[in-house]
């Protein structure tokens, strides 16, 4: 039986539950159905981190085959859990790691906690490197990036790309290890994610590392949703995404303001993303994934309805055409590194207003979220030039930032 079938069978037995969790399978609506399959490790359910041939492992292996991977590990701590596990498996404390600067804040936090030394790059890493490398594809705006050429391990934060094997005919695994979120564009519950491997890293090591950064009581409701998604993708993954791909590309063909590379993301340059987002929500009940000063991002999946499609077309038609004379760039100058990420992260620290932060050293990641790309990483000197662009990405001058205390240096 599949994992979902195992859990449903147990729920239907009506057993007296003298085990965790405390709700004993009974919660009021809307949680009542989920509570029935929200159990702990039982003989039939298996154990996420230790079983070899149970229902969980069978589901994980089936998912790996769908993604062209040698193995797959289910995660209930989101892509962040997988990012920590990947980096801990590929590098040791004190090692250098090449890091695409557009990586999510979770990568920067992992560098600090694992005591790794980042070598930042924007467009492409130097040739012939042997150290591990981590990058992001697709990014929050739906831009796809090629797998970097390197002689070392390539790790990819593909959190937003769980759907790509089912809508890109030339899809290839983006790294030796990659993590993807099943809840962002697929139909799994929030926090459901997967760590995929091409087999170059020992599965036992990956599983051990994922257990270190995950809870010892993983949610079986989340695991069941992953198993349900595996079955859905097996039955009609590519067919379901053909509809989305055709629709989003048609939007880009009809409106020059619309950018679509990742078929799940419709990015619209409006010149007043925040104002347009508020108005579309209020007047048309259309809610985008994110907005910044210049853009709106709409995220789609096969679970969107024809009515959703119609509303999105109405929303695009309702956005005024503006003369957009300036935009913030996607790349910014790299700040000066003064301390290692770990040294700064565990330093004595204080919070100061952005207006007083120039010249100080960041003690924590400072990142607008979404998209969650840090402007300052722990150990970097905060420069005035970067501070000056913050109003363009919707930060207020009275925002506070964690910095290293000056008497700690």
C-alpha cells in the first residue's frame, strides 16, 4: 500500500490511540479530516529518517524517478531544511563555498551556522573551481539559470521549481543535490519539500543530515500530501501543466509588460507594484504572490481554475500603462566582508535604525522577503550606497537592523 493508503487504513480502523499526537485523531473543522491521518511513527507507517523499505521509502523512490534523480528524501521543514542538509553534507566547517549572491536568506543563515566561508559570484563562477557551489533556479521572478560549470559539487535551491520537469521538455537535474518545495507550485501542504540527489552523495549521510535539521516528530499529514502529489504527478503531471504553460505564455505574447520564463510565474512590470497589488485585491479579489515598487508576481498551478484565469486577464487589463523610467537592478554591489558569517552571527549585537547603520557590520541577514535575497549578510559592512536603494524596495528609514556591537570588535 502507498503511504496515504496506510494512513487512511489506520484511520478507518478506529483504534484507541494511546500515542502521540494529543488530539487522538479528532479535531474540529476545518482540521477534522487532516487529524485522522496525523499520527506518529507506527509499525505500518514507517519512520521518515530510519526505514529502508517501508511506505515512505517506496514513495520517495517513486518521486525520485519522476525527477530523474537517483534518490529523494521527503522533508517536513520546508526547503530550508534541505538547504542546511545539502551544505552540511557537501562541506565541512571552515570550508569555502561558492555562493550565487541571489540565494535565499536560508543559504546565508546556513553559512553562518555551519561556519562556511562564502565566495560570492553573480553571473558565473570562476572556471575550474573544485569547492562546492550553490545557486538558485528558478528565482522569485521566474528567471531560470543554467547549471554552473564547475569541477566541484553543485547544489541548487530549486524551491520554486518543483513543477519544471513536467512543463519543460529539456529539463535536466540542476545539480548533484537540489531541494524543491512541493507546496509552492504543486498541491502539497505547506512546509512539504524534497531533497533530491544524483547519487554522488551517500544517501545515509543525506538522511542523517536532514534529521539533524528537521523535527524528530515529522508531520505524517505533510508526508501524506507528498505521497498524494507523487501519485498525481505520475498519473497526469505533464498534461496538467500543459494548460498552465499555454496560458502564461499567451499572456506574455499579448502584453509586453509581462515576463514569463518559468511557466508558473507571471511577472508584470507596472511601475507601481504595491499600489496595483492593493487595488487588484480590493476591486477584483486578485491576490498576487508578491509585489515590489515596480513589479507584480503571480504564481500559478494546475489547481487554479478557469475563473482564476479570467480574473488574471481582467487584472492585467486593469493595470494602467505607465512610462517607467527607472527600476532597481537585479544585481547590486557586493558589500565588504569584515568578519566570517559565523563570527558576526554569534557576536554581541544590537539593533539600530537604517539611518544610523552605515559603516556598521551586519550581525544578521537583512533581506526583503519576498524575495528573501539578502542585501547584507552576517559579517558584511553596511554601505551607504546600498542603504540609499532601500526606499526603492519598500524599506522605511526607521527600519531596524541587527549589527555587531562596536565594543565587541
